[in-house]
C-alpha cells in the first residue's frame, strides 16, 4: 500500500466538495478559492485547482463571468449554478453520513 | 548584463531574463503535456497563465522590473510541477506511463482458464487468447515443453490487479521487435527481483 497515494485519493474526493462549499457563500475569483483551500490545507500546489474548476464548469455545476479589474485584464468570477447548489446539498448529506459512519467505527 | 525577452502572459506584458524565459517555456510545455488528456486543456492552461501573471506582478517593484529565474521558480513552487500535480491528484507516474502507451505483459485474471497467462499475452499483442492457448497446447504435446514454459511465465508474469496495470496490459500489434522487447523487459524485472 502506498500511504501518499491513499491520502491523495482521500483529499481528491473532498477537494471538489470544498470548492463548491467555498462558492456557496459567495461568488469568487480563483485566487480567493485558492486562498481558502490553502488555509484549510486541502491543497498544496495551486495547479490542482484549475482542472477541477474547469471540469465542474463543464459539468454545469459552476459558471463564471468576466469582471473588469482595476489593476489589469478582466478576471474570472466563479459562481454556483442552481444545479451546483442541488449537487452541493447532496454532497453535504453524504459528507455528514460519512463522518457519522467513520466516527461510529472509530469509537467502537 | 543579461538579455531580456518581452512576453505576454495572461494579458500582461513582462520583461524576463533570457534564462528565466527558457525555464518558463519548458515548464509551460510540461504542463501542456500533463493536461493534454483533459477535455478543456487550453482553458486550464490559460487560467494557470493568468495566475502566473498575478504572481509575477506581485514580485515586481519600481526598483525591480525584470522577471528573473528566482521569480519563475517561485511561481512554479506555488503552482506546482507536473509531478506535484500527479502526486496531489493521486495518479502515480506509473499510471501516467500507462496512459501514454507504456505496455507490459500481465496475467489476466478476468479472462483466465488456468492462470491467465494466455489471456494476458493475447490482450498484450491484441490477438485472440485461444490462438496462444492452441500454441501452448501443441508445445505441451511435443514433450511437455509447453507446460514448462507456461509454468515459468506463470511465475514470472505479475497479475494485472489495478486499472493502470490493465491498461498497460492492452496492446501493441504483434511484431518481432515488440515480442523480444516484452520478453526482455520481463526477464530484466525478474533478474532485478532476484538481485542477480
């Protein structure tokens, strides 16, 4: 068994969930999402985030708009679509179930 | 004194040292290869470039107007090398090789009759496993050599367990070069395992 790989697989699943959770509060610029995820230690390198954002956008969970920036070229602002909100509610439930299941097993 | 190059990243214009420019170019090329299998790879790359422009901008001041090698390394450490990305995505370098057409012979447990040796060889060379089985059967009739070879291959060949291994198992067209290469590879790995 490869410990690093197992850890990476665990993180991979929750990373998508975390992105949607961050965006559920307000629409964000990619750097804002990165900042939160880094503070929460779910990502180490930023490059991991971009393919996920693009995949979620392609799946219709996110949309983005270009917003003028004071300091330079327009920036991409991401926000949840209504489909994304439903998806997130489902994930919220399944996350709670998972935590419960794991706790049940660990405290036995 | 150094020569600088003028580049456009994410809609920003930068002056960058020539050596830093080659490093940056190499990095972006590697990322392009890394994301080549993604559906919207060009979009991902342009997002990353925009972020890179931001990082570069934060490194420049009135007194420092040129992007140096240090700045490029700083940006790469934030964004991650393709290896970092693979590690974080939980795909090993081995899986990557598999998707790029790296092939090995495995025993195929899903289509086996005895030990999966013939099924594995069939899927590696993309031929019907029963052809391989018939050859082994004929060799077995001729003084039992087929049984011996089968037993050796059974011991030598690993079983395809993970998806990556199953992809690696599938294959290349039959030609002498591929066959000798494959056999050589297997014997090399056995030699390594036995520390000869």
